């Protein structure tokens, strides 16, 4: 498989893993917003971004301060 295909497959695999781990989890962002992760996006300018149920906007994944653990 060409190198570019290996990289693309790796990125998509990791993206799916992040979606599985975060969607539906309660989080607290570094600015104090809290809620459940509704959607995860891959943004070519900012990397991974999330939306929080009940809050308008999308935040970089780096702003997650705490994630609910079971």
C-alpha cells in the first residue's frame, strides 16, 4: 500500500477511535463549560474539535479538562 494510503488509513482509524471514546461522555472544558460530547469533527485548520450538547459552538479537543470515566 502506498505511504499516503497508510497515513490516511491511520488518521481515519484514530478519528473513529476518538469518536467512540468521546461521544456521549460528560466533559468539562478548561473555560468551565460542561456537558456531553455530541459530535467530533476533524478540522484541517484546528485538528479535532468537539460540540457539547446545550452549548453553541465547536471547541478544540485540547480544551477538555475532565472526562467522565465509568
